[in-house]
């Protein structure tokens, strides 16, 4: 008897089934997963016309006998499960036994297969879901599935497809994901007969990434590896200074299966909070291994989504791991002979007195390979447009955004102060009066205890009027009323569903409020600095945990190598 069996009704009713063929990439995904389950070591994908004219997947897996080759086109026919209990201990990519039937219902399919122990192979032709021909044939060991005229008999669905280039892009993304999930696989993608992607077997995921995205791609990433209870995570995430405009270089795998998971994505973005600019996205190539009983893969027709049994614990484990790895990527703070000032002076931030030798610290250079250790020898030489500090070093020149740099310094100082107690405040000689609208007044009334922790003392002075009596010391020389209104805007936004779990022990909401305060309390663009001011600011920046970005995620440092300048001036 063959391996493929039709599932009984008592099993099929527990399976999250549905239409899996949404576009050509859906077909490729199902066929590639079947090839992996068949033990393939080499897979070739042929694409024509964006996948609607031709999709063919050839593998050197275990193949099938004649009986299985016909039965695999039946609904709920599979070799991967036999009972309801098997659904809770799955170790294969596919299991529904519906993919080939769904594909054959909307295309012409020709399957050619042979087991290594058989002398002759089998060819099956299916159209519109009906078997048209079964014949013996010569064939190499493995299986070849040829799909033509996709959606030809369902023109309404076909008209919703994008152009050939777009559909090929989705196909390439799908093949790339499988290449990451199975580094041992020799994978080739041919578009209209020409190689689109070709990756030989790789020893590990890092080598595979270099093969797929270019030599040296690993250098932009941080390795991640840890085990905790039923979970094991390994892979790579992008360095804090590496980010993209889209999420296309974010891949999450659970037991080898590419998945979309709001929980895993939230943990990733929580780890990068305050490190990325707005509308920018981190890189992630993470493989999660988990006991099959701890994850339910039977919640989505195409098996793209999963559900975890201990979601809160997994979220916290992954978020803490990634956050710690990002913090470890920054060099240790540079020791200085002077302490940070307790409070800024009016009008101009008062820097710490510089050490006898105060070069720009390694923290600034750690994530900028072009500057390297040479930036340790850099010296501030002036300001550009009273906004950027210019740092000269033997290998080039660096530009430091003074507002972003000071914002990072102030933000981390505020975080440390709030952990120790309430922020220091100063009583105003003449209290300020604030007129608010009804919603703002209600929000402020609810938030008085939280604002008091931040150094704001307010007293009701009418239905929608408050007197501002004390402000954080940081804002004495600033515009505390403007800062307070920005805080109110943030306080009126509902808190997110994600658990509060920043690594410094402060809640998400408090961290957001501190970001606003740091922005209002930091040096401004257009503010003139003297050399001791610049030197001290760079020195304090070097002592922060994350000197690469401001709390909003904007970059702090831009480096231009001397070799680039020489090349522009034709000296090289």
C-alpha cells in the first residue's frame, strides 16, 4: 500500500482548510514544502509569465509510486498525518493533503515521479480537478510538478493578479524564504530560462545570507542564539544603524516553517524601540525551534500563521533576548574623570568638564567600520551651520547632529533618574496658566500623579484651567508649557496592547514621555557651541548605552572616509 491515504471525516473536520492558491507564489510555496518533506537535496523552480504561463518545481526527493501519484490529487489525501492526535505533534511542512487538489482545480498539472527503488516512473495529467491521463514513463528519481495556465478557468481571479514582474518578485521572496529555512538545499530559480537565483548548499544560516544578499551581508547583522524552556532561538538581527524602508528582510521561522506572527513582530519592534527612525524597519532572520505541543500550526489555511500556548512568556523571552543583544553590540561606556552635571544651566546646557585627553569615544565608531578605531583619535574642529559638530580624525571626518546626540544623553539620564525616584523639579516664581479643551483637561486631571513623577506640579484653577507651579529642572530655561502640551498629546493616545517590558524597568508610556522631555530639554539646532562644549558632549555620548541613534531613532553620526574625499578630488 502507498503512503498517501485519504483522511477520514473525523480528522478533516479539525483541519483549518481553505483556498491556498491566491497567486503563483502560493503554488510555489506548497510545491517547495512538499519537496522538502520528500527529503530533497536539490530543487529547481522554472517560471514563465510571472508564474501564470508556467510553474515547474523539480526535486530529487523520495518520489511516489503509481498509486500515490494519483491519490495525492484527492482532497484531504496525505502521507503526513493519520489521526487527530497527529495535529499536535507535526514535524513536517505540509500536512493538509489539499494543496495539489487546489492547484489542479485552477490549472493544468502534470506530475512526473519515480522512487529510487523503482525501474519505471509515473506521469499523471490533471485538468480542472479531473485526472485526464495516467501512464508509465521514464523519469529520474524524485518528483516534477508542472503547472500551466494558472487561473485560466477562473478569469475573475486572474484579473486580480499584478504584472509579471510583481508576481515574479513574490515568487522570488518565497524561494528566498525557503533557502533560509533549509541552508542544506541546492536551490535554483529560473525565470524564462535564465537564472534568477542560484544558491548552493551552505554550512550555516550566516553563509546562506551572504550567498543570497551579497558577500559581507553578515557584517551588518548581530548573531542571536539562546535556549529557554521549550524555546530555542537562533539567527540574526540587524545592527541598530541598519534598517530598511520595508519589512521584506524580516523572516520568522517556527520549526522551519515561514510564518507571520504579530507576537514575534511585536517583540522585535519592542527591542528596537528608540533605536529606529520613523517608518524604518529592522532586519531579522530568526529561527524558533519549539516543542510541537507548544505551537498550533493549524490556524490558517495556508499555514502562514501560528498560535503559541505560552504567548506572554515567549514574547518576554524573545524581547529581552533581542534587547540585550542590541545593548551588547554597543561598546562599554568610556570612563571619564568628571561626572555628568546634575542639572543644565539656564539657556545653555552646561557640559561636564573635559578630561585632559578627551578623544571621541569608541562608542561612536563601533558600528561604522569605515571610521574604525581611527575615530578614537578624532578631535572636534567646529560646527557646521551651528547644527553639526565636525570631528576630524586621521581616516576622515565625522558629522555629529548635536540635537540628536544631546537628546540621547538626556534621555538616558532621565531614565536613570526616574528609576531612582521622581525627576528633580524647580518651583516657578510666577506660575503659568494653561487653558485646555475639555478632552485635554480630563486627560490632565487623570494624569496628575504620572506628571508629578516627571516634575510637573499642576493645580486646578477652574473647569478647564490649570496652574503650572513646578517644572522639571531640565525645562527651566525652555518652554515647559509647550513640553506639557506634547506630553498631553501622547497621554491621550490609548496604550498599546503589547505588555510593558522595556529592559530598564520603565513602562512603555513613561519611556515615551521621557522621549518627549528629552527632545524639549536637549540642545537645539542653531545653538552655538564652543570647543569644550562639543568635546564634553561627545564624551557624554560615548557613555550612553546606545550612542548610535537618538530616542526617536534618528542617526547621530555620519562618517565620510578620507579615501572617499581623495577619490572625489581625483587624488586616487
